[in-house]
C-alpha cells in the first residue's frame, strides 16, 4: 500500500477504472453517436490518475487506456447526438490510428517475448504461465495440467498471433477483417484463462476498427427507417455522386483529425525505433501525455510462484513458541490452500497484483508493504477494506505483524492434496520481513515522513 506522500495514488480504485472503461466503450465504431465531451473528461481523469510519480500508474494498461481514450476523442462528433451524423462521418485517420494501436500492442508483445525469455524460443513458457501468472483463475488450474504438446501448440499460436497476424492489417480489407476476428478471439481466450484485469477487454476496442459496415451490418435491424436502412440510402446517394455540403464544422473537424494524425505519426518515430531495437523496452512512453506508447507483456516468465503471506499475532512475545500467527487473506491472490482461485476479470485488485510483484524482490525494494504492515497493526479500516479476511476483526489489533515467504504450486487433479480440497500446495522459504510492532515502525515512518497510523 503506497504511502500518502506518493501523491495521486489515492482514489484510483478498480471501480473508477471500470467507469473510465465504460466511457471508452463509447469510442467504438459501433457507437459513434456519443458526444466527444464525456470522452475528453474520461481521458483527463485517466491522465490525472496515472501521474508519473504514482506507484499505481506505472503499468502498460494505464498507458493503453490513455491512448485508446485519446483516439476516442476524435472518433466521436463533438456536438451532435444524432445516431447517423451526415456532416461528420467517421474519420479514416482515427480508424487507422486504432489499427496502428492494435498493431503495436500485438507486435510489441510478440517481439519482447522472442527477444526475452529462452522459454518462448524453445516453446516451454506455457508449461509455467498458468501457474505463475499474477492472479490465476479456476480455468488456469486445469489448463496448467494440459499435455506438453498442447502447451507447445499454445506457444506457437501465440507467436503466430503476435508476430504474423498484425501485418494482416496492411494486406487489404479481407485480411484486415481476419486480423480483427483473430485478435478478438485471442483476447477472449486470454480472458477465460486468466485474470488480466480489464487489459484484454481494452485490447478488443482497437480491434473493432478492422471491421467495416458490410461486416457489421448483420448486427443491426434492416427494417424501413432503421439505422441500417439509412446507411444504405446514404451509400446509394454517394454512388450517384450526391455529396453532403461541407460546413465550417466539418472542415474544422477534418483539420483537427489531420493534425492529430500528423501528431501520432511524429510521436510514433521513437516507438518504431524501439520495436526495431534489440534492446526493446515494453510498456513505456516517450511523451509525457502517453498519447503514443510502446507495449509488451510477459517478456519473461517466472518458473516458480512465490507468495508473501502477511500474518499477525496477539502474543506479547513474537518469538514465543506458543505465539499463534493468523493469516490475512487477500481478495484474489493465493493464500488459503483450500480457497478456489477467483474469477474477477474485468475487475482489477491492484493490491493483489502489487503483492505478486513484491514476492519477486525483498521488502527493501517494496517499502509500501511495510506501510501496509503499519496499517494492519492499527486495524486501519481503509487498508482492511482491500483485503478479504481480517483475522482480528472484532478484536484488538495484532501486537505484531510479519511477512512469510512461500513457494506455491497447483495441486494435481485427482491427487492426494486435491482430494483434501486443496487447490494449492506450498512450502515455506523463510521470512519476508521480520515481526514488526508499533514501536518498531515509529522511526521508520518518521524518516519517510509517513503519517503514523492510529489504532482503531
């Protein structure tokens, strides 16, 4: 839990993120009737929540959310609420902006894998991914135990979809449609097999730009006077040479879209150079507004899953053999061996993800976890609202809190542990951080200028 001094981390919960995602849903080609003003607002809200100094805002999906929202501003008419505005047709520049976005997302992910972990080249990464991904779901449990040849097929398919299919965008209408269909199918598979928050849902949005009216026409009623009928009439008028007279507004919008296209092209230069570089970086931005970014995912795969388990005790002596340590349970990350893996996508528990990252390093690299320990020592209601189980609910706060480091593995279906109702098996690796009391943390909090928590 980042300290309050980190500036703008507070207030950015999964609920506000999902609200912004709903705003961005208006940016799809299927709903061009929406005014751009709400999308402007949502984009500014996203930008204020992902300021550079924020602990929460340093993830690829935040930049992708901003870029998707930025393009959505120009996709929708500014003033009209008409479902079919004749004077402001959908900009081809914006549609190609979305196609350029999905191209970079997928190709960046594919290149970072090939240049990264050896297991992507020897086709063994999927042997580990389902078990070691940030927050596995129940489907991941069973997919992890698939035959070895199925995992090889998955890895090859991943390379095809991320390294070959993106180029379909530039090979004509039919190949572009095929690209959109394959990428949406790919994202749906990822949604089913893991809790990657709203990232996969967000990635579907630019893929929609690969479909035209003829492809999506079957989704709309075709009766007289309906939207589809109006579109057909407009197309017939255009075929006869009739054109909608240009207004000042349409000229202004065309000029703005053209300027936006030039800006995106200019900001894409360092992004393209990064894609071509053998030292490619992923999930980074080369401009402060994150309008055009570089993306990538799972450039390396962890082969073992480790977890930090936070525990508290009411014993006055933390070293006493009879001290009873009780586990805090998080909302989604593995803890209790008998708890079924959660199904949470498209929602996102940020603290659970941070705990996954923290397990790779030491608490010295993740000082926020000591800040969280201080909150637990105080039974802080706001901090405890981020957890699923407080073992000291209705009781006095714990006198000591510690972090224990464990290695977690999926149990084997049909095996002894699974028969006992255990989804996981674990082995203790050692302490993550030693037992801490209020007295221990006073100097620590003071040196970092953190507000000292008060017991509730």
